[in-house]
C-alpha cells in the first residue's frame, strides 16, 4: 500500500459485465403497456445482442372494481409525493421506434401467431404478465421462455389490501420440455398505508428480473435455479369490495395509532452488551442495556481490540434531525463505557462504523449512502482521529457495507437501493484482491432479494466452524429481528446461504427492535429501540 489517496474511482457496475450471447423476443400487449414493462424492455436490451417486440394487441382484460380502486389510490399517492407512476401508459409505437416490432397475425388457443420472420432464430422469449408465448413449432426459442410466476402488480396490491408481511413474486425459466425453474425472486416489504410505495418497491425490482438473469447467463453461460419453484396461493383476478372495506377500517385504525403514538412518545435507539455463551443468541435476554441521554440515540455497535483494550464504535444519532455521526468509547472489563467521544462527523449522515485492520493500519468503512458513495477512512490516532483515505464506490446508494476476507479475496457485501426501490431488501456482493479494490460484481447479483434477510446487520464471523452473516429482517417494520445466515457457498460463480438462527428483540422490557449484532471473544453487542415520552407530553 502506497498510502496515496484515490478519489477518482470509477463507478462499479452492479451486474457482471460480459458480451451479450442471446437474441431475445418480448411478448407484450398493446397498443399501450405500463411504464414498468417499457423500462423492463429497455433494461433487457442492454443484456442481449438483439431484441424484438412481439405485440399481441388483442389482450384487454377488465379487473374488478376494488382492484381498480387500489390501483387508482396508488396513482393518487404517487402524484401527491411527486413520484412517477410505474403503471402509467406508454405507447407501443414509442418502443417500436427503438426496437424491431412485430404484430401478431392471429391467435390459436389464446396464443398469438406471428410471421416466421418475427420469431426466427430467437434464443429466448420473455413473456409479460397476461400474455402467452407465441404459437407454432417454428416459434419455439432455442432456450425456452422467461415468464413471471404471478403478475407483480396484482401481487403488490393484494399484499397491501390483505396486510401481508411481504409481497413475493418471481421469474421462471420454462424449458421446451415444460420444466419450470425459479431463476429470480423477490420478497418486498408491504407498506399497508401506502399502495404507491409498495407497488413502486416491487416493480423497481421486477422490471430488472430479465436483465439480471441475462447478465448472469452472459457471465456463466447457463440459467441457474434460485431455489424451489414457489407454490404461491393463486391470485384472483382482483380484490373484492369486502377486502377494500376491511383494508379501509384497518388502515384508519393503524393511522390513528401512529398519530397518538407520535403525539406522546418518540423513538430512541440504544445499545446492549452480553456475554457469549454456546451457540447464537435467540433474544436479548440477559444483556445489559446502555441508554443514551434523551436527546440522543445510539446504534450499530462494532467492537475492536487494540493494545490490550477493547473499544466500542457506534452510530451517535441526534434525535431531532436523525443525523448520525460515529462515536467511540473504551469498554471496561465490567462492561461500562469510558471516554465516549465523537470521532468522525461529516455534513451528511454516517452510520455502521465497520472498523478493520489491514497490515499494520486500522481503517473504518462507515455507511455514507446519503452522499452517494462508500468511503474509507484511516486511523491517525486510534480510536480518536481519522482521515479520509479512499472512495471505494461512488454513484451508488449502498448501506451497511461489510468486508470479509476469504479464500485470498476480499468480499464486499452491501444492501443497494435501485431507483424506486428500498435499501432493505437486496444484497449485492463484490470481490477484490485487497480491501481497497478494485471490486468486481458477483455474477448472481443481487445474491439475496428478500426483505427478511438481505440487509447486513454486522460483521461476518465464525461460529463453530460456520461462516455466519448477521442479516436484518425488515419485514413488517425496520429492525424486526436479526437473522443469522450461514454462508455455505462463496465463490466467483456462486453464493448460497441458509438460516442458522434468529435473534428477536425480546428480553429487554419496552424494546421493540433489534437490527445489529457484533461479537468479539466473550463479548457481544446489539442494539434496540424503545419509545420515550415527549417532554411535557407533546
């Protein structure tokens, strides 16, 4: 390491870059299609050597009134918030100016029939929701079809109406023999009071499904399964008026609850310390909470040993603004904090102080997503003084960046928010020869797309020979629990993890959340959230 600063870091691609291999057709309805499908087509075009639009304009199926009401409510909320409408109409003629467009000449058994030129030499055909693959032996693509296992729009609206924990949808690869394999999936959080946010979050990922699958195919030369093909409960064509009425009742009650709660109390994050026993903790029972003053919050603990002493780094939150800075303290053998100081502060939010040693030096990689980059700092006088060292990534909203050295590589994990999506539900993986990069994206990015286990919750560690990645469960609400995920495969071509344990917020009176876990020797640290009274009751 030469110690020089590197501020001119190229933006790291999120998906593997490899020459396009396939010619693809996309079956769409018309003459109008929703904006998210138009974006899907444009994203897909960048991952194939040729793209053709196969239009079947005869499709027009009415949805029940309650479903239309939910869709209209989502659109109204989007307008109020100044957000785009992912279901807004886009003319097929607009896309026809960008790509070769072929119209169906007829239909056979509800499947469109196209001229032979439209489907000749296609490798893969992508079938949009409510569409059917082209009819005819000559229309069969060499590698089969990609199709959604359910309409993501209906899945999102149903998730809101029925107060589901998550919205789930997937993309199937269907071989010419009819075999179905799940090649992409998502489990997104439901915002019960906001159909617009739920719909935007689901479609932000659904529109990228084919591009992600094809990027993986370009890099690896195969369509790989992502687990068992789900047996979703079949979606009705829409929701009944009863479901709409019940949602209105529950939504009003929940909204009133939030208003009353906010008028009387406010949230405060705190830390808690425990002693490591056998196995992974299932709760915060037996730990010792550390509560800050009423105007502060503390979260995201990281432990570090230096010079025979243990130090605790954490996010220090100014409650009225929510802005975070990085604090550090000496941790005594009795478990109390001494010399608590702010050690790193910027004009943007900082959190998740991932501290690590490389060679003879100590570095910190705090979350700086609000600035649109991932920065690295070097200790000048540990732990109190730090200097900016390098930007590892820029033009990216990456939260909770976590490094792990394994098999002579440095693996960088982080949750990334794509446009219109959430920062809670997709885990991206990168690798490089040093902790300073350069980093290359994993071909299976995002390696996790599930709000229940994607976002990092602390340092990756070994437990009884297992590699354990703490992950946040953000379904229902942010910080619902911490899941311990055992990494069983970590290579340049593959990534697999399985459930090893789960830590809930229970065990501390009044605690509502748990979203971080850190272990050093016999000590472990976590965080929680309680509600404290507002001064004067308001």
